[in-house]
C-alpha cells in the first residue's frame, strides 16, 4: 500500500532541496504546494512537518479516507477527485479552505463541512454510486455554507430534487447537468431565490423538455447570463419580462370580472354588482345571487313621516278588504 509521507515527498522528483538551508525540516516547513496525483496513493500519512501547505493535489489516486490533515490550517485548495472516498470526514480544522474537489468518488451524502466558513467552491460531480442511489444533502451543512459558497457542481448524481439547495443564497455558478430533475416549478423557485446566479447548466435533465423551460428560468433568474451553455441577451430578457407582466395583468383583469367585489350602496342607485359585471352575467346567461342584507346595526331607521304613511295605507287596505268581503256575502 502506498502512503503519502514526508519520506515519499523528499524522495520524489518534484521535491527540490534548497541550497544553503540548515535542515530538511526547514525545507518541508516552507513547502506550500504538493503534487501527488496519479501515484496510486491509498492513504495519507503524517505530513505535520509541512506546516505552510496551501495546495494539495491528490486526485486520480486510491485514497479511501480523508484524515491526517488537521495540521494544515493554511490549506486553501484540496484536490481529491477520482479516488475511493465514501465519507467526508476530518475537515474541521481546514478553516481557510476555499476550494474542495471531491468529484468521481463514492460519496452518497454531502456532510461534514459545517466548519468551513470560507469555502467558495465545492465540486461533487459524478459520484460512483450503486444503481438508483442518489446524492443527498445534509441541511446543517447547507446552512453552514449559505454565506460563503459561490460555485456548486453536482452533475451526474441521479438527483431528482433540489429544494434544499435554496438555502445557498450566495450561489453564482450552479452545475447540475445529467441528473433527473423534472419539476420546472421547483427550479423556478430555487433558482429565483439566488439573486446573484449568473451561470446555470441543467443539460441532460428531463425538465429541459418542458414547454417554455428556458423562458421561465430566464424570467425567474434576474441576473442569469448563461443557461445551458448559451448566452442570454438582454433584449430577450426584456421581452420575456414584459410578456410575463402583460400575461399577469390580463389574468388579474379576468379574475376581477369573474369575482367582482360586493357593493352595498343602494341609496345611490347601485346594486350589489357593478354594471359591467351585470352585463357580462346577462350575456353569459348567469344568475346573480341577491346581495346579502346589511348588518342590523348599519340599517337606517325610516323617517317618522314614512312610517305614518305606511301605517295609514295599511289600515285603508284592510278596510277595503273587509268591505269587499261584506258585499260578496250580501250578493249571495
């Protein structure tokens, strides 16, 4: 088994001992970049002598576990793609890490990054997972990365929903090609919650075949400049925004005609429905329900004179009815 150790570093062709230096330990301590890609390395040994390490290249190896990196508090770039890693562990001390490459491994859960407050790029594409298994996201990790993460690559991971990713509101570049995304409404909601998104790639997903897919995402993402590898022209965006606004205005106008507000102002000669709504109802053959009676406390009491007239008229009608009944009896 090949293990990355300081001895392997010293004996490598890339390591050059500086002339005039006092010791080998000094050379290791001043080392900032390590290039050990494609060396069949299976494990990371003790590298604590490399205290100023900032960039570590370990891609295209056989590493199965991330460990022995607690010393690397100055590490900013870590390249571990195309290994055999199954879990994201032991990265809590890498608080200056800004770019993490983990694509092409065997990771099924994005987790363990809660301490990486300066992480700006995360690459998790093409995980080698069993059939029908997909990449999942730990909500705690997503919340921790919300203020720092700018670039996220989760392409080719059998992902069918991304609702949890709405928490990453600082995203600028989002790559999710060759997945199983189908819901265009979810995409509109999530991408619309990323105000700084400038580039998005969703090629190879079933959602790309949805009608008006491109138009809807351009309208939802105000700052988007490139979608699926194609530039978005400002003229196109303005047209789509105006078209959407016109469509929404027509919808509201139709709703206002079909659901007019009740108007209890009969004293001014107006009924419960506007004149235009009544004409529309008659044209369509609809039956308007009578307006509800006003609340008792709002009913105005009739004037005294009107009450007396009604009472007098009621007595006169009664007398006429009694007289008519008497005449009928006499006639018989």
